[in-house]
């Protein structure tokens, strides 16, 4: 039996920071941000709202959609680089808040590819029949590690959370193939140095426009499909130009790619599960669709999955 998604959820904070607002904070302008990144606005968590609070809201929705409760969970995995604190983990906080009395819990740190690492970890537990219901969450409060005086980075990021409940689905549907990778030699291009995010944008861009298209094609071929069979592409929402490179390499129409980078900016590990949850709720993802999820991030890390919905 293959492992698949039983329910999804997402949450973004109420507070909107537009590109016009950013013009008041650093020397930038709406036109520069939109044309270079596709971002128009981002969400910023309240002081009283931490990563685990956003994660909880997304998780509750995913459990509801899957028709299960916290008590049914065997494992909770939270992908984040901005946990409330190093320990206890966000996953343990959720274990308590969700009443997941029999669940194991841990955080995963693989930056923006974290949700992909989580999905594949979950798949292995499910396919070996070790566990039945696994909750995976990508949640970030990047605003707390953003240097609000650095225009190279502060315009890019936002806060939010997305979640999926995974479990056994059928022999035909579910995860068909995956690819995970890492290249620590590029670690210096994207890092949390002391308190804040540091990024060499051009180097990250070069890496991402190569890796995202390549990984997308690899998982489709490994699954035994052709590029044009892809019904829906969910790329990490970092920059519309990088996302477009992946879409064009697959040769699929614009409306078959999830785009929310305009509304939320780059929410790191949260971006793929937020887009997944939105795709389910707005009807873009339908039964039996071939869906590709692909991400890249600091580390450097990357990951992709092809799944039959
Ligand atoms: N407003 C105005 N000007 C700016 C801004 C800004 N917010 N930020 C930088 N600039 C200036 C720079 O100072 C630089 O000026 P200079 O040439 O005089 O030194 C110039 O704009 C840079 O321009 P370009 O190099 O042409 O910018 P580029 O097209 O490379 O776009 C960007 C920059 C958007 C950062 C791009 O490199 C990029 O998207 N890189 C990948 C970033 C990414 O994906 N990060 C996330 C990865 S994983 C994770 O999510 C943690």
C-alpha cells in the first residue's frame, strides 16, 4: 500500500505587509520587488504568535480534513528553521496541544526543503507498516530572524504554516517517486549568521534554477511518466522566476503551477504545504492527478516528490 495525503491545512497570520509598506522600512520599491521576485505582499505574525501557534492552526485543519483526531496520530514531524526555541521542539508542543497521546514527535531542519524531507520520512514509516497516521507540518516565523535593515533579504520572507496528514491510501495512488539531496559546500550562500538570515542571492538563484527543474523531471521519469503528464506542479515559493524555470522545463501550462509567492512571499518550509492545501481547497488538485512537489533551500538542500492524488 502506498503512502498518500489524507488531509491538508494551512494558516497565515492576519497582518499584511505590502511592498509599499516595505518602502517605508528600507530603500526599495514595489516595481523592483515585483519584477525580481513576483512578491506583492507577505504576512507577518503578531508578537504573541509563535511558530507552534501557526503550526497548530494548520494541523487542526489537516486533522479535520482527514477525519481523524490527535489521538489517531503515530508521529508528528515539524519542518522548521524557526522553532519557538531549540527544545522542547515545536513537534512536542503540538503533541501536547493536539492530545496526540500515542505519537512520537520531532522537528526536522532542512530549511525550505524541510517539508519534502518530512514527507519522505513519513512515507517510509507508512509503507513499512510501522505507523499509520503521520502529521507533517512546515511552519516558520521568519520575521524573527529577518534583518529589517537589509533590503537584500527583508523583502523576500513571510510567516505561515501548512500541514498534511499522511497515511496508507492504495496500491495505485500516493507517493510514486522521490528525490532528496544536499550539498553542504554551498552552505555559506544561505545561512543564519548570528541572529539573522544572510543570503548570497545570485548564488542561490543559480543553484535553484538548475536544481528545481532537474529534480522535477527526475521524479516524473522515476515514476514512469512523461513531463507533460504532470497535472499540477507545486514548487517552493521563493521567486516566480525560479518557479517558472521548473514549469517551463516540464512544458506545462501556467495554470497548472501553484503560485502564492505574490501573497505570502517566501515562507521557507511552510510554502509547499500552504500551496498544497490551497490547491486542494480551490479545486486545482483533483482525484488521480499527477502532482509534483519540489523544493530547495539553505544547506543547501533539495527534495521532490511525484504523487498520484
Ligand atoms: N530593492 C531595491 N534594490 C535592491 C533590493 C531591494 N529590495 N535588494 C537588492 N537590491 C539591489 C542590490 O543592492 C543590487 O544592487 P547593485 O547591483 O548596485 O549591487 C541589485 O539590486 C541586485 O540586482 P540583481 O543582481 O539584478 O538582482 P537579482 O535579479 O539577482 O535578484 C534576488 C535578486 C531576487 C535576491 C535573486 O537573486 C533571487 O531570487 N535569488 C534567490 C533567492 C532565494 O530563492 N532565496 C531563498 C532560498 S531558500 C529559502 O527560502 C531560505
